[in-house]
C-alpha cells in the first residue's frame, strides 16, 4: 500500500533577514497542511519509491531521494517571487508500486488542476515518471492536449517486462497512449549507446522516438541539442520533462543507481532546462534516481536542486 506523508523538517536553511532580497526556498515554500493552493505557482510532490529499482536489479536507496532533494533546495536563493507549495510525499510501502503510481497520479492531477504553474516531482526511481504520466493525463486542464515528453537520461527506459520497473515507464506511456488514441511524442537526450541493447534502439525506432547520444550532447553540439528541443516545444501544447540524474557524469552525480561512465555536462542540461521552462509549456518536471546513501558531499542532490531552480527561475508567470 501507499500513503501521503507530510514532513516540513527539510525546509530549513540560512536566514539573512526579511524582505525579497533575502528570499530562499525554505522561506518561500508553504506546507499543504497550513496553506491553500499555490495558484500560479509551483507545487512540489515527492515519490519515495525503491520498488521499481529493486525490480530492475539496480542499487537501491532512491526512496530517500525526496527528502534529500528538499534539503538541497531549501537553502537556495530565489530570484523570482513565485508561490511554492510542498504537497507531500507519496510513500510506497512494501512492493505495491502500482498502487503508489495511482496515488501519485491523483496527487499530481490535483495540483495541476489547482492551477499550479507546473509540478515538480521528486523521486524515487525512474518508475516515478509513470506516476507523473498518470497525473497529467488525469488533469482536467490537460485533457485533449498534445503533451511531449523530454527525457534527459542515459537510458531509453523502454524495456518490456511483465510488471512495471524503473526501466519500463516510457514503454508504459506509449502503450497507454496507443490504447487511448493519444499521440506518443518522446525525445531523449543523453543516451549511452553501451548501456542500451539493440532491441531498445529498435523499440525506439518503432515508436518514432527522437534521441541524442551522450557523445553528441556535449557543449560543442549544444546548438543542435537546443534545436531538437525547440522542435519538440513548437509541436506540443505542454511538456513533461523527466530528468534521470544518471545522465550526468559520475564525478558530478555519484549518488545514482547506475553512474555514467561518460555523461552529459551540467551546462548542457541546464541550457535544455532553461529552454523548456522559458517556453511556458512545462507542466510536469520529475527528477529521479537520486540515491543519497551513495552520494558524495551531496554533489548529486545539489546539481539536481540547481536544475530545478533553473526551471523555476526561467518559467514565465501564467496569465
């Protein structure tokens, strides 16, 4: 079973004084139990799950990710006046990942329909992304919308399996979209060729997936990467951005289930995040695969928090 947990203890940090010039995440964020909707703002939702990683044979610990990510976000400066609300964490208790997905979907849909600018989902393994998908397809405000998925990841996560894992979320989306008559529009930046079997490349080709290899997602090729992102943004009504932290080089992101031998530099990922957020079409951002017990000096969590804050700063206010 799963349940929603509310814990504000991570929202602490340096306090330099009153006023907008001293604004930080921990001072701006409100708690769902003590405040109403973050109308026009950003909602934060956690998904404490290791089950998908366990099923996929990876290193566990991602269930500790949501609180570690909150702690990394808490002291960061905010340069925009945007309402922030922590809507709690869906905790997957035991092995019932499927029930957890349902609970996460309901929570995300609620936040989207409460007029959040976008929802930040703190994972959890990459199975988190399917719960994010359920939330956006259940949102009344996104009914009939063409939603594009942009995944920053070393892996396609298009595995075929007899039950959901951290390696299956995008194939689950493709199959659910096909059954419902929706268009599956999926782009991946950062694919590590040695980490994806030929059958995964074949599956991606069959589904019309656009992708960029990690070797081509480097600063010298940034213009081409951003062109691909611009094409995605131009053809969709909304974007679901999914960031698997194993897309980063292992030296930057050691605290993940599968550290990258090559990886995509932070400057490329930040430019992509900024471009998507500036479009005003970002509606769901999930950031996944943080394993705090394997992190070194909080490197992975701090980098993740930087990317989330970039999206918050770059996202325009909704009319």
